[in-house]
C-alpha cells in the first residue's frame, strides 16, 4: 500500500478544462473519495492517476516515486470502471483472474491458488455462482460486481474505484458498501473512490474531496464537509433534503445585525456570527448582500412562537417520511424546507412559526443558482 | 395472398441464382454432341470434359497459380491491414487523411492503374510472375480490407483496452488476448472477401500473365477461341473454379451474422 500525491494536475479536452490545477494527497491506507456532480472531472482524475490519460501538466506520485512517465501496467494500480469494461470473450472467472495472469505482475500462481483467490473474492461479492457465465449474460448489478472483483483481486499500491456500486440496487448497495468498508479496514488498503452519491462518500470515506468543474471546492473528513461546507455548492451537494440557501441583505441597526429577505422575513444574527457574515457578504446596488445556508433539520417549526427571533410563514406543502415530515414554505425566490422531528399534519396556507438554530447557520458567497423555477 | 407472393419472389430469386450454376454443371457432364441439343433433356452423363481439362490442357497449373497468388496475397494483406486498421481506429493515425488515401485507391476504375503498372512491371521483370500478381492484389485488397477492419475495430470500446492496461498488460498482449479474439469474426469475413476477390479477379490476371502465372479465371476465357468455343471443357473448369468460392460463401454466412451483431457483445 502506498500514499498517492497529486500536484497541480491539469487536463484539457480541447478548450474544456476537465481537471484544473488539482492538488491533493491521499495517505497510506486511506479511503479517499472524490465527490462531485457529473462532468466535475472525477473520472478524468482517476484515469490520470491510473495512467490511462496523460496530464497536460502536473505531477503524480504513487508511494514516493513520480509516475508521470510510467504506463498503466507499470504503475501497479487496480481500477474498477464505471462502464464495467468486462472482457466479453472471457467467462466471469477468467475476467476476475485476468489481472493475476498479467505478465508484468509476476504473481505466478498455480491454477489451484488462482482458483482459490478468485472464488474467495467472488463469494465475498456474491457472484460465486456466476463464474462460468459470460458477461453478456449477467445483469447490470452482477456485471458491476464482477468488475469490482476484478479490481480487488490483486494487492496493488492503490485501488481506483470509479462509481463501483452506482448501478447496484438499493439493498445490494448497502451490503456492497459494508463489504468495501470491511475490506478497506481489514487490509488497510489505499482506495481512491469516485462517486456522485454523497451518501456513499460520507459512509465510506476517511476524507472527501469535492470537485466542481475540475476545481477543488473542499477537502475534509465527512464531518467537516457536512458540518462546515466551504461553499454553497458543497452544502447543496451533501444532504437530503438539500441545504436551504436563501439570499438576503445584512442590515445594521442599533449595533445589531439583521438578515432580511425582502417581504418574507427578517431575523437578528447572533453577535458571535457577525464576523463571519462580514467575510461572506458582498456589495450589490449599494446593499450588503449575503447568502445563508441552513440544513432543513436545523429549521425549527412549530404552531407556537419559538423565540423572539422566530417568524411566521404560511405552509406551502407537507410531505411525510416514515417518522418525520418535510415542510415547505414559499419565499420570493426559493423554497424554505424544514424537516421536523415528528410527523406534523398542517394544512396548506396554515401559518406556523419558524426559527433557525443559529449555530448551524452558514454564510456563503453566491456561486450556485437555487431559484425555484 | 402475401405468403404466395413471398414464395413466388423467393422462387424467382433462387432461379436467378441457381439456374446458371445448374447450367454449368449440367453442361459439364454432357458429351459434345449433347451440348447443342437443348431440346433433349435426358442425356448420358460423361466425364469426358473433366478428363479433357486435366489431360489436354494445363488446368491444374492454373489452379495451383490461383491458389498460390490468392493465399499469399490475402495473408500479406491481412498481415498489414490488421495492425493498420487497428492503428487508424485507435490512434486516428494520419488524422483521417491517411485512411482516406488508402481507401481512395478503390475509387477509380482499376483499369486506370493497369497501364502504369504494366510499364513498371515490364521494367522490373514482374510480368507473368506470381510475385507480380500477388503485389497487384495486395494493392487492391489492402485498402478494402483495411477499411472493413477499421469498422470492426471501431466497435471495440477503448475502455476494454484501458482495463487491460491497468490489469497489467502491454499493447501487444492486449492485442493478442483482448482485441484479436473480439475481432476474429470481422477478420474472418475480411479474409474471405479477399480470398474470393483474388480468386475471381480477371482483368489484371489477364493483362499481366501469359503462361507461367496464369490463373483459373483467365484460363476459363481461353476456351473462347477464334474457331470454336469449347463449351464442355469450359463448363467443367467453371464447375471446379467456383467450388472454392461456394465453400467460402457457405463458411462466411455464419460469420456475417455474427459480424453484424458484433456491437451487442460490448461488456
């Protein structure tokens, strides 16, 4: 196992910059996720590390050696591809055993040892029954597990997994996630894991890197990126229902700071938070504008008045979960979503009190569009 | 009613294909006297014509020539076209221009190339040699084979090669273990096309050979003399000459089906 370090990595496709000056370092034995929406440059980053694509600039280190000029087969990495890329003319067994038979790897297993290794891995991923089949006779989920087994069969310096469980059905996903986590903990292996699903990233990773259009938005532990998103983009990417992002104005009156959303509501901002509002706020048409972010679970709603700082809005819609409700309110530009701790049965247009847990308020610059249209 | 029309159409098409072949074999078994009495349906079959083409004229030599030239030219064409098409498909070698130039050799009437080639071959002493005809067939078949294989290579997703690279294989072993097994049906079709074309080629074989390297296709035309047409022996030789191509067509048909559904194999 080895650490992976990437410095100032840039890759262009024509005029499109897929990966833009990305630097990060993944520690030995770390489960490192790259999270981002499609087109963020996640797969390209992985392909650059694997050596399938050549970077336009920047350096890649695996362990302590610079691997820029090494071919993929010389880099000692394993990769699971999002499109599976199984060999159609091989059986499942041969597909999984293929990396073990590679001339450059010098594994030199006897057929018996090879069969043992392959069967062990196949059973772990629940495809032990399928070893004699051809990939074209498998379902999408089965193919994906074969692809994962092929990637995990060796002990390379680093595993590169590109959406390895994205196409499994919900139940299998959970068990595959557990298997992966178990493997990574037991073997202490270095994994770079690409996903667009924040749940996978939060559940598995030691650290998460968030990419947006080829640029790093944030790197941090799952707690950090969830609790302290560095931008409205990160906040929006992680969490369901997504974080509320509300644009408004900072107003100073009698030494106090207020956050005001035209027509809709106005709240006083805790003194402790004033300095962070100053950092995030910007001037627009002579006003101090700011965007606040608050997760729906920290939006308190009640029939009774909650505090002096709470305000009233009419209910737009109520959606029920098994043990809670999602209450929506309509603002001028966007929706405000609250997640209650218990199920509520409020009617449309009923006025309820709303209060923000101020220690969970985030202040952002405006970088994503959240208008309700 | 539609079924009836369907079967009528099938019968018409079958007749169009089968009657000439049937005529060839029937004629080849007739004695010279019977050939010009078509009103006489029943006749006594004879191997006279087959004996004639084996003993009286050098038909076996023509067969051997055609076989040597066909096999050699096809082997060389495939040896060059396989890597060339792979390179065009995977690396876009020459930015598309090289592929176009390769194909463009099939865009003018072949006879246009005949005169320059004739003078060139005369100066190099390649007229009426096996090597001369092999070179010519390579020239004509290579472009076609490369273009056909290019299409098959394009069908193989690049990701498969990426996977094999990461799995620890170099370019050559990837080609051998992953790409070639997948291209096999396509390569088989291409090979058969080249074989059939080279076997049947008449114009260049006629212009560039006299006696030593004469192929079957040219040999067939020799029965058409200035005094008489030897229908019987000609039909016998025809009957033998089309056997390899019939075999090739039979062999090819299952591969054509597989070749056409090739895209569905993707992993």
